[in-house]
C-alpha cells in the first residue's frame, strides 16, 4: 500500500456520461498530480494541485476538470465521455520536501467508456 | 520544455544477464531525473533518482542508473536480471520550479526477462 488511495478501481460507463474519480494523498502530502495512461499516448500529465490551488495544467481537455478540497483529497471530473477517454487514471502525491524523491502513486482507476 | 526519450519499446534479456534500459533527456538547467517501474495492474513505483552528486545512482531492487551529462543519458542498469524484474519501466524528468514541479515521463520500455 503506497498510502495514496484512489477510488473506484474500475469504472465502466457509457459515452456522453460524467464520472468523478477520487484521490486521497499520502498523509502529510500537499501536492496532488493527475495523470492519464493510455496505450497510444503513454503517461500524460493532466493537472497539479498544491494545498488547494491549481499549480500547473497539462494536456487536459476542457471536458475534464479537477479540484483539491481543504482536507487535501482531490477529484477529477470527466464529462461528455468519449470512447477515447478509456484509460488508466493515476494520481500521485508529494510533499515539498519530498519532491526531490519523486512522487507516490496510487494504484489507479481504470475507466472504460462503452 | 523538459523531455525524456526511451528509444526501445521492449528489451529482452535472459535471467542472470546484465540489463540496460535506455533513457535520454533534454532539459534546460540541471536535470532532476527519475526511474519508475510499473507491474501489471499496479501504480508506478519509485526506483531511483538523480539530483546532483555521483553519476552512478543506486536504487531499489538492485537497480542503478548512470547519469552522463555529455551524452544526456540516464540509463537504468542491473548486473544480473531476475524474471521478477519483468515489468514496464519509465524514465522521467521533473519540470517546474522547486520540489513541486510535475514529472514528464518517457513512453516506457517493457523489460522481458526470460528464464
């Protein structure tokens, strides 16, 4: 157990629907990063939150949004889902002093859009 | 922009032989480089990092990596491969200031170790 918790582990939904993925960072970590892993695109950075504030955005679609709450958990919202959104979605967390050690990843949410 | 490249989609080695998984980087400034491993249906696990200091970095599970500034490379190595090392390996570079910059990953290299 890495200490980063992602729920749900698996999600199957239909095109056009909206889903919410949840991430609880490791205790004490202030940063949460979201990544999308697909076969053709590899690991793509989506967005970074630090202590509730958005810090950086990657190739995140306008249909996707995220937020980090006061208790530091984060949610990634995916709407108007398309078949191509099927992927593994990972979150990772870090604390300022541990950024140099890389990040701790959750086990991911596998999203299947049918 | 910072980037890393992993030129091999797959590396095949026999158990007991040395292994190398290649990574080259392109950065402005000093590179902060990482290797991660991903086992099937699992998240990424940190193996090792290079920040400053010795060019040979030792990490988890007997892995090490050699930082080469002139060749802009950060190859992952292990003297004797195990079947259990078979997994997907990612090289990454930190992009952004301080300790909170995001990681940019290479495309990944599948390591297959055969008995």
